[in-house]
């Protein structure tokens, strides 16, 4: 059993944070993980990615294709969409995105699902700060991987807890926001490893419930 996840975006958008949290959590759950980063020599901006390969046995390299692609901006959709395996999923945050005809045909032929995550709208509904967008994306990815919310809560506190306290001047408020985000997304029906089928329909149903 092996699956691969790639997170793409501009440097400074939290690409590494999501990859590192998932890697840490899955390793603690007993899986073997292999992380690979690509980034430009810029502090902010430029296209970067974090690929995480997960398996039940030791891994020594990254796959050239992935089961799930998470895109913070349109560059990942343009550059990496065709790296997704058949029956995989693309999770993105670019409103009204449209693929080229060539891309669309390939994705349809492979049975790849594209799911739009309206992060800004969801954070507004939850009355959460924009900086918690990374937690939102991570919680959705974590749910799609079939993992438990309690596992992610601990990882979020380890990764961001100190910064949240400084930002909000209240650890209680920060924890409450994180818990609310996880409540909405970690209760999604578990997909499990390594299949990601029918995700689009389940995700749309979840948005209706919001």
C-alpha cells in the first residue's frame, strides 16, 4: 500500500506546514513516510511544493505521480494537475477556475476529481482569522485521508500553538477556532487509504450542511 500527496503554492503560503503536519501524524500512526520539497530561492513568492509519500513499508524516493494534489493558487493547477493518478483528487482554492480543453480531457479520461475549497467564505462563516486558512486546508486533507480529528488537534497545537497565542493573545480563543474548523471537516465520511473515489459528491454535501 502506498499513496502520494503533493501540496503546491507560493513560498510563505504554508505549503511546508501542511506537508510536515501530515508527515508527523502519519508517522506516529505507524506509516513510513518520505517527504520531498521543491522551492525557489525566494523568501516569498515563486512556485514551491511539498510531496509526501506514505506506505506500510520503507520508502526511499518519491513517486512521479500523486493520488492527491492540493493547490493554494492557480500555478499548481497549471503546472501539476497532470501529475495526478487515475481516480485521484485535486483540491484547490482558485475561484471559477477552468482547465484548458486538453487538460480537461486528460482529467476526465483518468477519472480525476477536482474539488474547490472556498476557504475565505468558510473562514468568514466560522468567524475565524485568515491566518487559520492553513489549518482549514490541513483538516480537509486529513479528513480525506481518513484520519481522526483528535490526532490533528494535537499536531495543530504543536505546529502553530505558540504563534496562535501571540496573534490572538488568548490560547482559549485560538483553540476554540481550531476545534470548530476540525468539527466541520474531520466528520466527513472517511475515504481511507488509498482510494479517493466519490469525494466530490461527499464534499459538496458537506458544504450544504455548513
